[in-house]
């Protein structure tokens, strides 16, 4: 016996241990029909995966007196096919489905020995342990699952004189092919399970999600997307659903991806305002885009304005071609990653928070919180608890579990303290400690808590003057003013007014689902010459008003014309005072309406009324 057939000797030794009788003709173990049915169901995937390859293998040997057997991992015959003559002999030996071909049941044979040795084997003539099988040569190979565990065995048996040297190789190749099919089926089952799970998750998401081609043709989408855009057919393009998709596409090609871009749904679909984020994806080498649409709810926008934990503005969204203004933007970029405090100075409506958010998004903290706090909007008796939080039971009505203040909410990111000039003096001392030591103490607590927060403050007031008047601490001023950033008023960048008007006209007309108003050259010149004391906020409100009424208002045209005709050099204070008086007069001295038209807060307007000694009594 050669070394290659050492497994025959080992098998025969085992047969002696199993007390196999060489005169044995039938397997010691043959299942009942019910037991066989259970086993067939259990091995259904193996049987179905093997059938095509058993048929293919049988086609090669058909007519040469061969038969093929498939067993499970214990050697139980699951399927058998072959030429009728030799099959008849096999059936006479009860080699039928349900019979076990293990060494323990029938002695040395290719199937039982392959399973025991865990390798392909060929058993010929008297290498079989029982005499009944000496006329045959059997070639068998185990079948494994994706984890390498044996799950079955494939065998081809024929008369000894008909067996070709390559018979074993054919069986090994077929067994390997069956393994690949089973592996792929298991993989596909896992994929299908994952797909169904993902689809359930996908369709439960509040956001509308779709996948589109580089050309913007929409393929797959979830149920929320379908309802948002009332999709009724396949092959819809992004440009059919939202305005300015070509411009969005250009920006996408430039930046690679987009996040939280405000877009407008076409008027005949609905009147929703949405944010759009687009992320690239690659499938089979082809580039696609995953588009995520989220509805902007008015309540959420209001909350975000009061105290936001997300910065949506970036430097590329800041409109301006004025050289001095562009230099300001570049300076803001340069200081974005500094750990030092930034003090943004500028009149109301110049876009101080836009710059603060852009600085945050340009910095290494961009994926961390951005928390904006309007110091003038929070009552003085609440500002400490809002900024630093409180412990449970700190005072009557304190929330169970306490409250994390804005500094803790901003931990790791940026806190934007707007209208810092209105912060009470006692709070200025505590803010100074946070800047110098990086710690806060909650109301009702004793334990200092470390916070890693980058501070950006902003004001439209003259802090130096407030320091001189004793209303602002000088030490806090110098700690805040490490990196000053001055935002110029709109009147100092008049060349940007046409760009801003166009931007607001496009944006607001889509949001309002109204036609843009055409502004001729003469009207544009008047608007450029106007001083805009409320700056960009006033300009935006004006454009929105124009879109709503559908034309340039006569009163504003006249006011602009008078300003142009009577324009003489005068101080900023005189310009601002006159404009406030005219606006108050126009709105019959309603501070709320005047503040809205000017694009400033009521508190700010009251302060200016007091500062300029403006009489609020209605003339009789």
C-alpha cells in the first residue's frame, strides 16, 4: 500500500474497532421515511445547490455505468442518480436515500472515509472493507461551508475497470463549485436580510433620501422622499423637483459634497423649504450621489436663532466682491483655528453671527457644537443659569437632574456670545473666570467643571466707551479683544449691494413661490445710494417686502430719491437718527414694526431712541 493510500490502512483499522463484518451487505443505519423527510428538509440548501453539478457530472459519465451520491455531514444519503443497471445493483445493496455511508455504518468507502479523513479520497476494489463493494471504485470529496465546516460529501461510483484516473479530480471540482454556490447563497441571504432591514430603517427615516446619477436622474428613494415630492413615476430628474439644480451641481463638482444647503421645491409640487446634503457614492466604479432632504420647520428655525447648537453658515455663503470686505473674510479664515478669543465688532445687521458660524465651520472644531447665546435677550436674573447651568434643587422650580448650561452644551466646540456689551457686570466677572481658567461652577454646586470651549463674542456697541463709563470691565474687554474682527457696514461696501439684492431676490422669491421683481438701473442706483442703517438685515427685509407686493414701493423710491438729492456729508449718528425717525413716523411710532423694518431688535431700537433722544409721542 503506497503512502498516498495511508488513509486506507487507517480506515481499515477503524473498521476493526467498529466491529464491521466483511460479509456485511447493507448499512447498519437506514432511516425511516419520516426521519429521512426531516433530514431532507434540514439539508434543503445543500441538495438544491448540488443538483445542477450532479446533473452536469452525470452528463460526462452517462452510459458508462456510474452513479453519483450526495450525503450530509454524517454520511446519510440525500440524493442519488446514475445509469439504471448499476443503480439497480446499488439499490439491491440498499444504497438508497436514508442509508448511512459512514465508516461506522458500512466500513471503508469513499464517502465515509472522506468524511472521516476530511479530505478527497478514492477507494478501489478490495480497499473497500466489505466484500460487497469490491467490484466498485468510489471517488468522493467533502463539501464545506464558508466557515470551513464539512456539511456533506459528493461521490461518484462505478465498476472498477471503468474508472478513469481523473474521476477524483472531477468530483473535487464539482464539490468546490457546490461550495461556492452555497457560500454565495448564504452571502445573498445575508445581503437580502440586511437589505430588508436597511429598507425598513430607510423608510422610517424622517428625511427624504434618494440616490441619483451624476446627471441628476433619480434611481432609488425612500417613502419620505416620495411623499415630499409627490413622485408618481420613475426616471425623474433633480432639476424637475428643485430650483437651481445646475448651480447646485457646479458647487457639488467643486466641493465634492454639500451639507445643509437650503433649497426650494418647485411651486407646482409644494411650498416647502428644505435643506439638502449630498454625498458621493461609488457603485461598480460608477459615481452616484446620495441626497438627503430635510424639512425646515419654522419652529425649529426660531429655536435655532435663539440658541443654536449647529452652525449652518460657511465662508462660501458670504456674498461680497468689495476688496476690503474680501480682505476681512480672508482675515477671518486665518484666525479661525486659533484658540484665542475673537471679538466681532460691527453695526446691527452686518452679519456678525454669519461670520461667527463660518469661523466655527472653518476650524478644526467644525464637527463639534456651535452654541449661540444672545446676551441681551436673556433676563439678567436668568443669564447665569443659562450660561453655567444649575444643580438639582438649586432653587424652587429647578429641573429634576439639574441643567447643563450653554458652556457645557458647547464643550469641545464654540460658544458665540452675541451682544456681549449688554452682559450684566456681575456676570462679566464669572465669564472672565471661564476665559482665564476654563472652568465653570453650576448654580447650587461647588465642583468646578472643566470646559474646552472656543469663545467668540460680538457687539454693536463701543466697548471702550462702556469701559470708560464703568459699564464694562476693562480686564474682560482685553481678554475678549485678543483677535478683533470688524465687519464693515453696508454703506462702506456699496458695490456689493447689487450682488446682495440679486442673491436675496433669487433666494426669497423661491422660498415665497413668487416671481422676482425686476429692478431697473435707475432704481438700482437709488438703492446703492441709500445708506441702509439696518445694513444687510434691512436690505433683506426690503427685498422680501418688494417680492411680496410685486413692485418697488413708491414711498421707498421717493425716500431714496430724497436721500440722493439732499445727500451731503454727515455723521453716521445723524444718518441713523434721521432714518430711525422716518421709519417710526412711517409706522405711526410702533416700535415693533419699526424695529422689524430696520432689521434690528426692539431692545436695540429702544436703546437708540434713548441715545438719540427721539420723541415717541404721536404728533396730533
